[in-house]
C-alpha cells in the first residue's frame, strides 16, 4: 500500500508549531504591519535631518530599530505560514504581501545609512559623549562606517532597495516550483512496496538498504529535475545576475567579495578552506573506497552515497525518543541550556512532520521578543535526530543572543551561524557512541560521523567551488546554460569523490535542487563552521565548565564583534587554515577506525 503524505489539516496539532505566539491571527499581523509602515513613514520624514544632531540621530535610530523589529516579525510569520503549506493560496498571498511590504519599508529606511556616513567621525565621537543613548547603537554605527567605501547616495540606496522585490524573484520561483508545483512518480522497492517520491522523502529513500529502491528513486528524482533543466538554469542565472548587479553597484570587485564583506570576513578564510580541503581529498578518497568495500559492490554509484555502510543494522528513532536523547546528549552544555531545549518541546516551537505543500528540509527562524521556531520533516531516521539537534543549535544561538543583546545587536553574522548547530551534532554523536551496545551500532554511528564530514566539510566546499566558478563565468560575460552548469557540477563531483565513485550522468543535474545556491555564497560557512564545531565540542567534553562558559558567551554575543574574533573567544582561530586541517585529520582517524572495525569485526 502506498504511503500517502497527509494534508495540513490531518497533522496532529502537537506536531505543529504555535505561530499564535507571534500573532494571534492575521488581523493582529495586519495591525502590526500597519504600525511598522507608520514608523517607517515617521523615519522617512527625517530624511535630511537625522544627521543634524546627536538627539536627532538617536531618534532616527530608535525608529529604525522599532521598525525593523516589526518587519522581522511580520515577515517571519508570513514566511512560516507559507512554508507549512505552499498550496494554501491565502498563506501565499500573505507571504507575497509581506515581501512587498519589506521592500517598500526598506526603501523608506534606505536614506539613513548614507546620512550617517556624512557625519565626520570626530563629530560622532563627541555625540557619544553628549547623548548616552547612542551607546546602544555603537555596533550598528560602527558597521555602517565599515562599509563607507561601498555606500551610495541616498537616492541610489533607495533605488537599490526598491530593486529588492525584483531580486527575490529567482528564489521565489525556485521555491514555488520545488515545494508546490514539482510532482514526482511513485517508486517501488524490491518487495513491490510503493512509495510516493517527494523532495522531503528523497534523502530518506536514498538511505534505504534496498539498492533497487535507491536506484529507482535516484533515477526518477533526477530525471524529473532534468526535464526542467532549462528552467532551473534560467532561475539560477537570474540569481547570479542579481548578485553581480548589487555587487557592482556597490563597487565590489566580485559578487563573492561583496558576500563575504557583508559578514565582515576576509575572503582568504574561504580560500584557505578550499586549499585545505583539496589537500585533504586523499582522505575523502579513502572514505569512498571504504564505502565501496563495506557495501560489497563492484561499482559504487551516487545512489549509494547515503546508504548505511553497516549491513543488517538500522536505527529507527521516533520523535518522542529523539527528544529524550537530545536532552541527555546536550547535558554537557549545562542545566540552563537543557531547560530551554525542554521548553521548546513543551511549548510547540517545532513543526515536525511532512505534509503536502510543506517546504522540504529543515530550518530555524528566530522572532525577537518571542522565541525561535524550527521546521522539520520527520521520518524516524537517525539523520532526523541529528537534524533536530542541529536546528536546536541554531535556535539556542538565537535565544541566547536575543536574551543578551538589543534587537540590532542580536543578529549574529551568517559566518558563525552554523557553529552552534554543528557543535550540537558532534555532542550527540559522542553521546551515542558512548552508549553503543555493539560493534555494529558503533560502526553505524561512525558511518554517520564520516557522512557528516563528507556532507558538510567536503560537499559544502564543493558547492562553494561551484558557486565561485559559475559566478566568475557570469562576471566574465559567459552564459550559464543548463548544459554548462551541469558540466561544471559533474566535473567537481568527480574531483571530490575520486576514482572509486561512478559519477552517474544524472548527478550532473543535482545543482538544480540545491536551495542554498540562492542564498548568496552561504555554503562555505557550513564547512568552516563544521571545522570550528569539531574543536569546540571536543573542548567542552574534555574541559567541562571551563569550556562551556566561553562557549555560552560566544552564543550570547550576537554581532558585537567580527565573527572571526567572536570565535576566538570560544577557542577557534579561522584566520588560518589550521582548524580545517585539524578537522580533516579527525576525519582521517575516523576512517582508520572504521577500516579496523570492518577488517576485524564486520567483514564476515
């Protein structure tokens, strides 16, 4: 019997997030949006006056912060309503209205930064003495001044802000095509059982022990994507072109340079990452060769990448079981941390299961003054448990920063966004390894650890190379067709997986399904954050409170310093390639440990 996805109304309420904590209903949302628009109008009326005195600047910044706080709340609420069921036309309308309002308000606020830049630094210094209230905005003002050479006139800033809605079109179209319009055939396993294929179910099906099912799902999934290859290419090309447009408008040398500067990170950090990972590819090839040997196949294909390497062993974990496991695994972070995690379960911060029209994957979304929210698509796998603690890490980072910083100071940079999530994953892994009751269970968990390195450190760096290559091509005036993009992706896939992997032709289309390619050079930060998290998690387990205290201070710091400096407070220096090199050394050690387990215990 085919397993059907439930419609939204069929999902038990206890497995849905409680968006009423943000707004009781759409009428309350409407009222807040109206309030935010009025605040934006008040601030807009100060154009030409905000830089006139210390008191005027304080008044403008107070309005700016209040307006943005409302804007974030209204946008988050509308986005989550849309994500829980993209097929709901009323929620889609709400989402599109929120986007339009965001662009309109951003346009009204756009004059402020250029005006601040007209104030001489010595004058600003005297104003901080004259008006103590400005101290609250010191970080914001410092960040504005940092971008002085890339700032434009108020008129040009307004023009760029008004282009924001148009710039969101590629991602919006991609999301609607993936989440609402793209339909897949059912697939059949070797016993004749059928499964409804979807974006949310693809990876769980790829984790099946049934190789026939994996191959059929792989072929059906990417064949469907290939049918729209020209459309995906047009959408991605649109995304790249808008990134280039904004970068050039702000006088950056490239879209990549603009993206990393937005996080206040030196481009050398990413360059160091790619160089370190390329040096570590022999370790990746060892892993691939071991995977081929442990699966006992003559040829290793891309549909074998997610399959557990340990035969006849599987960990099925219900959501209720996962909650209890997570509380124990995260205990080294202290009772306060664990109590907040427990509260997230009790108070419905999480939307748990997949339903028709629900956005695939998982994420955490913070709402200042309320609490974070998490979207999951639960399917009772071990991977789901890791996804849960991963998103919980994001949420706890948001929670600590929001409780310890003002609204503007709470928004930590994207560069550090994956550190807390990955630290949680490693703590979970170490907890489960310590509780393993058999050689096969230990090997199964080591398999997951290796796959985490493969998927986060190596794969995300491969994604980064794809983005950098394709953006550089577009900047040189070369067209990004489906054929060109697929060729680049296939070549990188072959490089990263090495000689023991058959890079099936259909894997060349995988770039088309990656939403992060619409997030403007986001992916390399998964890899740098993973490297940092390996160091932080092991330090916490080895040193206890001596390491937990600095780590929680890092989580509480928001954006009060540049991200590389903030990470140094937690004991990691990403201004060098050392953390990545050390993480790859850990990966190599785990490969050796798995090889030894296989030869001594599992081979028979």
